[in-house]
């Protein structure tokens, strides 16, 4: 039963992107909490969160962005990046959104977990502890491996759009 519940978990998220000096940058977020605190490579994510059956994934992605950054998503052009399945079985649907965002001013919601483990002490931690803009090579290194395909889709979509308009 637990395995069926885990397989059914779904998340939706937004991946802001921008062009700076003709270089594509994406905004990614470092996962909060003590487990991720001293990790960098492989410890970042797109801004995302779980949603319930019946909720529209895009609506959930926009809600999660507001909850995890403390601000509304950028208001630029939006397009779907598709769905990936992470090693845990969780399915993530993501959208890219063209627009700038002040990554330094992130104020995330929090979650509660027992820390240290088996201590009986519950502590609150931010879901994300920081966000930053980075080029695709850096994002590929920092993102959890299961989310890197979103970068490939974004890069391909922008390249295809550029070749059609030029």
C-alpha cells in the first residue's frame, strides 16, 4: 500500500529563465533542512511541490512558487516542459516561465521534522533556503539528477523557437 501511495505522488513546478548577455540562465532553489544544508551539487531543485488529485498541475505549480519563494511567479511567457519520473517514483510536471525574479529575496514556507533523528525534538526548516540564477552547465551540476531533463527540454524549445523566428 505504501508503495502504491508513493508511486502516485505528483509534484508541479516552475522553472524561471532569462537571457543575460546572450546567455541562458535558470533560477533554481536549494532544498532546505539539515539533510541538505552542507550539500551543493545535486541538492537543488526547480521550485515545486506536491498537489492532490483533481487539482490542476499549473495552478499547483504557481501556488508552490508563491509558498516557497514568498512572491508571485514572473509574469512572462509560460510553456510546459512535460513530466518526468524521479527515481523515488514521484512524477513532476514543470513549466518554464520567461521572466526575471529577485532570487536573493526568497522567503520560503517551512516544514517540520524530527531533528536530530530519533531525538523526539521537532524542528521547523524552510522548504528552500536560497535560490539563485545560474547558467545551464551549473544548473545541470546542481540540480537533483532526476530534474536535469527539464533543462534539456527548455534548451531545445528555445533553440527551436529561435530557428523558426530567425
